[in-house]
C-alpha cells in the first residue's frame, strides 16, 4: 500500500490515491477522495442556497444539533455516498487501474470478488457505512435496525442511485464482508476507514447526531445527495480540478482540494439554476392588472390573517368555470409561499394541453409577483419541444459535451434528464405541468425522491381536483400525505367537487401533517376553506358571491343514437342527427358560435362530417366547421388549438360584434382549462360534473349587447343542449362509448336532467347540490321496477370497480410517510405482483404512438403529406435536435388496440438514436388514396389519415 510522510492517515493506514472515483471522459483518473470532497462541497452550497430556513431548522432539531453542526454533518454524509467505490468489483471495472491495487498484498479479497458486479458500489456504501458511523458514536439499536441512526444514514446514502436497499439485519451489519465478499478485507476496509476519517476531518463534521430523520426530511436530504453527486460529476467541473501526477493525498493537499471545491461549488450550483424564487408581494393589485372579483376579494381580506395566526397549510377553492380560480390560486400561493418561506411553486394540471395553455398565465404572474431565481419549466412528456418564452422552439441543447456526466451510462442518462431535460422542472424553483409528474413521486420508481425533493419546499397548486378517477385520486391522496408531512403549502381548485372527495383530500394532507382528526369538510360553492398544517385548525368554508349569477337553460333531448349512419343516409326523425340540425340552424342562419362535444373521437369525426353535410355553406366558409380532438399529429393539433383560441377565446377590449357562424365539434379536450366562449353548447350525455364543466364554455365572457346573435342575447342565460341516448326504447348507453363513462352515473345524470332541466340550473347556487345529488346513496330509492334494478346493478359494479382501483393504487404506490418508520427501502420496494404496467399514473391508458410517413408519387418518403419535410437519416449520435423536434411534432396518439391487430411494426431506424420521445414509436408508411387522404394496412386494420385526423377500420 502507498505510504506518505504527511498523507491522510487513519491509525497506521495512509490514504491510497490509486483508488479511482471517476475516469470516463477525463484526462486522468480522479481519486475517490477528490470526488467525495467535491460532492460534500456542492451539497453544502445546495444546503445554503436552496434549502429553506424551516427545513434547516427541522433537520437540526431532528438530529439534536446546532445549525452550524448540522450543515457540516449533512455535507459530510453527502461525500460518503461513494465510499462503496473502495471495493474490488468497482475498481476492477478499469483493469489498467485495478492491476496495481490487486497486486498489492494489503488488499485482501476472496477469489472472484472483483467479478461480483451485482454488488454495486451504492450497495457497498450502505453495507460498509453502518459500522463506520456506529464506531464514531452514531446511535445504534441492533434489535430494531430501522431505529439506528447509523443504519438510516447508511441506507439513505446507499440510495443515491435512486433505489434504497433493504434494511440490514444486525448479524449482516456486524459481518458485512462475510455476507458480501465484494467488500473485501484488509486494505479495502482500511481505505474505507481512512477516507471516512479524512472526509470527516476536512468537513469538520465531528458532531454526532442524537436522533434520526423523519421520512419527510430523509427524502429531502437523500434527494439533495443525488443532485450534489450529479452536479459534482460533470466532466466540466472535474477536469479543471484533476490533481497532477504528484498528488499524494496528504492532509494539506486534501485541505487545499476541499477549499477549492467549496469555491467552485458556488458557480456549479448557480449554473444549474436550482436556486430559490421569492414571493415578493402579497398585494393582489401588483400581481394582476384588474380588480379582484368577489371570490378573490374574500381571499385577499381573510386568508392572510388566517395564515398569520395558524401558519401555512392547504387552501381549497371551489367555484364555477370562469370565476377566476387561477388568479385566486396564484394569490393564495403568494400568501402561503411568503409565510412558509417556499422556494417556488408547481402548478399541476390534468393534461398536456391545459398545461401548455396555463404556462403564459403563470409566466406573467411570475414576472410581477416573484423575485430571485425565476427559472420556469414546462413539464410534461412533450414539453422538451418548447420552453417558456421560446416561441415554440425546441428546448434541446446542440452541444453534446456540455455538462456531460462522468459516470456509467445509466447514470448519465438519468442525470442528463434531471439536470438539463424536462425532469428538471420539479427541481427548478418554478414549474407548470401535468399532475402525472407529481404523482410519480408516490410510485416506487427510480429516483422518486427527486420528485419529492422537488415538491418539498414549494407551493403545490392542483387545478381540476375533481377530474381524476379512483386510481389517480388514491395516488393524489398519498401525495397529499407526503406534502403534509413535508409541510409544503397546497392550493386545490375545483369547479365541481363532491363533499366526500373534498373531505378525503383535506384529511389526507392533515394526516400527513400528523393530525388524525377528520376535518368534516363541507365545501361551499362558490367559496373556499383553509386547513393549517401546523395546528388542528380547519376554517369553516367561506361562501362567496359570484360576480356572474346565471341560469343555465338546459334542453334535455332523448334521441335515437344514429351517429354512425353514413353522411348520405336519410335523417331519422327523433334521432341525434336531426336534433343537431335543429339546434345548429340558428347558428348557420344568424351567425354566432356553437360547441358540439362528443364522447369518442370516432363519433366526433363522424359528427363533423354530418354537420358539414347538413350545413354545406357553413362547411365551405373559412372556419365555419372545425374539429378538435386528440388523434391528430401533434403539430396539426397545436395549429387547430391555436385557431380555436383565436376564434372562440376571450374578446378584446374594443367594441364587440357578432362572430361569424362557426361550429366546433370536439371531444372532452375542451372541458378543462381552455378559455373558450361559445354562444351555444351542445353535448352528448355525460356525468353531471362534466356537463357543468362544458356548460361553463357557454357565454363565458361578457361581449355586450352587440357581441352575440339575437338568439343568444341573454348573456346570463347560457344554453346547454344535452343529447341523451337513454330512451324508453333503448334505456342504455351506446355500445360505441365502451367504458368512457360509468353507465350508472350516466343513468343517474339522465334521471336528474329529466326532473330538473325544465326549470333551469342556477349557477352557482345549484351546482354543488346537483353534483352531490347524482352521487347520493339513496338515489336508487326514487326509482321503481326495472330502472331501479338496473341502477342497483350498475352502482354495485361501479363501487366495486372504484374500490378495486383504490386498493390497487394503494398497493402499487409507496407507503404513507407515517409507515416508513426509519426504513427507506419502503420508498423503493414493490409489493409482490406489482408489475411495471401498474407503475403508472393513469391506469388502463391503452395508448400507442405513431408517426405517419408519406410515400410520395416520385418515390420519396416525407414526414408531411405535402412532401416538403424529408425523413431524417440520423447518424452515430442519433438525430440532431432540430430533426428530433421535427419528428416528435408529427407523432400522433392512437388506441393501443390498433397496434395489436397483427401488424408488424416498422421499427425506428437505429440511426435515429434512443431519445425517450422515440421509445415505442410505430412508423406507418402511408399511401395516397382519394383526394387528400392517405392510408396503410396494419394487420387487420386499415389506418387512414386525413383532415379529420387518424381513423381505423
């Protein structure tokens, strides 16, 4: 073993600088000791610049140490994460560097120990650190290892590659090398000891904790360790600091490296833009260019005093569509964030489209209400195609070596995604994205602690809290438990939320915060309530006035379901096609706009064709009939959405006039967070909550006496026509609807509309009552005979299905923070039987992804039917960023069953690379048919693409 007169020394053992920690992409191997010091320094900078005062105090309190001692100790822990690299299997990965160490007689290992590749270095850190920490006085309890502080920290650091190892048994911890020959004996153990001692000396971490970390703080520290490791592993950070050939690891050299690492860390963290935003104002007038409405004004007048008295917590806002919930939420976030000292916010929405639409509104708010680090990320599966303020440009870095990570390939991919890709949105201080990104935190996915870290010190805003089925609701309940545990402020928004659902969400948050008493929430509509995370306080829901009291005029029309009839077929009296022609006739004759909302994409496509056939003059007019659904290539859908926003969006400030006749045929994509305003809304039957959401798109904005046609002049009496397939002759939903909606809820809604539609629906006064009425347990008692028996059967199926989904989600997700009890492996463990298919935020989402490639008459293949965009070739490094963006913008979602019809999928060319957006992509080679149409045969399906999107026969 190497000796040195002034080398770092522990007992009679000197630090061996031949043990490498990093070498990929570097001019010289980087000693383990240097990487440990670098990571400690970066962690310390993260601790100072990112972690809030409240979290630092909480960690210090849990450890029983002062703030300064805590800073040194947790930074020391971060450096220890890679001490397991001092082991034969890791060092043997580079034979040239391993040879001299292997031949050194002081390093003892069992034959073949270097081949124990399954014993990864992070596992070695977990197994070796227990005894190293215990020997310097960290509390242990061999009867209950999960209560041992030494084991908790060892397990935490062993999880720095995203998965926590199982808790060790006492006999395993005492004889770690006997159970794992990959640890080695003799010099291997000695070197782990000397590296441990030297890192402790350099960081000044001599204080010994008296207690461990509760679950919420443990995941914060674990997440920070991962981020510190990745930032310190960038080749651009390491290369300037690689020691020269004469570096011996002497104590003075270690101290000098530590001081240099601390200086470099400040710029490393600053460059990552992971700092803190500050909620710099609580003044509504400074945030928004308009006066608050009744709901917003009530929050302004009462919420700050509640938070001042009881501390931050959860705010639930329930109000009709168009009543300013978004601005109410952002104001509440400012007040909560200022009191909690939060470092930013994450605004979660149900879909990518709603997230895209929300981004500019949040961006405008951030510019006025926040200061400090204001890195704002758009976060969903396709958000890499554009960036805030980027004008739709792809957010892809051209330079392939910028910020490269020196590590194994798997770590490189993960780190690159988190630090520079879309995943960084939860680490950056500000984000707008889908709820799925947050719900991933409570599934046993690799690096779920990074998601928890990203949400831990932010205000979490959730829009459309009513819009999630039993599976997602259960995951949301678990997420709220963790947010409560971490005391993260929360704002929930909903237009149609049942009292039972509201109570389950509020109670979950309080349960996470350690308050077991049920809140007994009774929401007011419109209104809001506040639940403290620091005290057993839930304010009575405050009812507020609506600035737009309206009466929804509902025309309930039972119809024969003839939507599948061909366009040229005779129009059946009493059928859906005849009803549509009747209700849309005033639009075609006198102008104005109408929305026709369909249940399935296929029915929307056929309805579009039928409307065009029924109103030929409208069909040939520019924008006369539009179609919007999800089954378009992404760029085409974006173009249609932009056209719809211009045609049906908020009016300008000038004098209004009646809009030209226009009909939008759409699916449920228009329900949420899109600011559309129609003179008439027509909808197929849907559960009452969805119908009310759609009705909120009717006469949403005031357009004045000249802004609407005569047939829609009553702005406070919006019209909703409901086309109901439940008739005396066919008392059931169409088979084409499948399981889009629960049949029992449709029947209940149909019954409620039959009884209440004639008198209109008062908005907002009747909304909460109607929503709760549809879900009442005794609803069936009002029915008789066969209808009662059928609804009983459907209810039993629905309740059983919902219970099964909730149970399955609870089984598939991680445990509640209260059940961690010191064993972090519960955040990574999957119950027996939990398959990869269950590790999803949307159960049963049967979706495939296709890219249409058009075979042109001259033999060329292009990405567009016009023949202008050639198919990229790719190369050694895959597609260039602009080529990748061009491909991704043309991908379309389709039902998974289309792609299981027996066809052999054309694979993505190997030269295109392995970007996540190309994963599971199916290429469809389309041939021209007819006028403007294209199709291909795929197994038993003929898939076509045209102006109405993709279809299959």
